[in-house]
């Protein structure tokens, strides 16, 4: 086995159709991407602006999903929401939760796991 990335608190992994590996770093509050054949060239694609609840920030990102259009869905666990980041976006769009922690129909409680379909 080879180590692709060091010093990462990886909570979630996914691979898209072009062979990019996405991984969440819950301690750095970001999601990074790397090409499997170029592991030293990883880039931040979501968050990376410190811990927070603004749309350009994440707080303990965990699970990930990439759709066919390259949009990245992230469970933003400590913000109790799911955000969608379009390719090359500088901020996310809330697609679920973000109404405080709870069990009401419009709330989430530390989401950790995501699957998206049509």
C-alpha cells in the first residue's frame, strides 16, 4: 500500500468518473481532490477557509458524493446540513438541513452518510 496524503483526518472518500479521488478532512474543515496517477497534486475544492458556518466554510465535513456533473455533496456534520459545491465554486449551496440541530423534517443532527440519485 502507498500513502497518498499525509497529515489528514479523513472522514470520507469518493471517486468520480474521471478518476479523481475526493477526501474530507474533518480537522482542517475542507475537502480535497487528487488525481490517482498524480497524488502529489491535491487541491482544496470545498471549504479550506477555517471552521465556520458561512457558505464558503465547513465544520467537520464527513461523507461525500460526486454526481455525473461533477457537483460535490458534503455532509457538513457540525453545521447539521448537507451542502452542494458545483465544480470550481467558491462556496456551497445548502441542500438539506441548516435549521439547527434536531429531528424535525427540516433539520439534521450531525449527518454522516450520503447517497444522491436522480
